[in-house]
């Protein structure tokens, strides 16, 4: 289980197996769900506006290699609005426009990317 809490403390995103759930902190009520058998989303962090969540995702091995990347997920409906395949976000610049990433390949190349 991995989780991330929104900046205003209103939501918590929780990943368990292949399910990403969004809960209201005050009530514990589930308000969003993303379920996919072919990928697993790990909550990384909410953006400062609280309306987007970054997730790192993994996919099952194909030809002996795993895949994945980073996705931007809308809050509270938990819909994927953008994908950055083959990049795993490790950190964000203070203005949240540039991400420090590693590539999802055998080299694991570090690089900065514009979001």
C-alpha cells in the first residue's frame, strides 16, 4: 500500500494492488477509483492546486522487460489526463513545471522534463 495526501488535507490517494482510490480525509468516503489489471499506479504526490495527482505506474513484463512511466491524474474523479511513458518522476521543481525523472530502461538515465 502506498499513499499521498493532498496539500489541503482534503484527500488521500491510496494504491493497493492494481487499484488507485481517492478518499475524503474527513469522512473516509471513497470519491474516486481507477482500476486496471495491466498497470499499477503508485501515488507520488499531489500538485499544489490539489486538482492533479502524479502517479508513477508500472506494467507487466513484455519480452522480459517491464514498462511504465508517470501519469497525471485528475482529482477527484481519478481520470488519467496525461501520460509520460518511460519516465519515473523522482521530484519536481518548486514551480511544478519541471520534473526530475529516471528513464524506464536498462540505462535508468536521469533527466529533467517539462510537464
